[in-house]
């Protein structure tokens, strides 16, 4: 799957699964788009197009990446040992992961991490932990 085709398929995946269209940020380049969670308003994915050298990648010319927020930072650390995965960009925070959209990372893996990022950015009320004890026993 070519870069352009990966991006189009990911747009269709998010549109179909969550009913969300990408947003262009008013203060950034046209090549940057975000997906914002409709419930929490938080970003769950960012598409970025920059020169390969900006990401420390070999070669010349632009490359497209997708940044997501996996629930498990240890998973992100593990994946960054694999080709096609980088530390979050532009933030170097541990809780963001960047995937190069050049075919190195399988499409199915990208979708899995995109879906996980969506769930990770749900509102706190929806993620609220529930007690295993019945309410009467908690009193």
C-alpha cells in the first residue's frame, strides 16, 4: 500500500468507525491534520508531513507520519525498537508514538494503535473505574 493510499484508508477507517473528519490546524502547515475525540475534545491522532531528516530518517524528501497515544507507554517503548516506529512528534513525551506511513508498519497495526488511541482519549467519566463490590457493601 502506498503512502497516499494508507492515508486515504486511515481517513476512511476513522470516518466509518467514529464519524470523525480530520481537522486542519489554523496555526500550522496544511500538511498537518488532527483527529479530535468528539466526546473529550482531546486529540487522538496527528498526521504530519515533514522532511525525512526532521525525524532522523535516512533519505531525502518528505515523509508522512501518524502520531497516536497508546494506553500503555511500555508498548510504545517496545514498538520503538521496531522499524517504522519513532518517539512521539513534535512532543517527545513518552505517551505518544509516531508511525512512518511508508509501508514499513503494517496497515492493520496502524489501525489497531489508532483505535487504541481513540479509547485512550475518551472522557474521564467514561473511563471511570467501577467497584467490584455492590454499592451497599461499600457503605
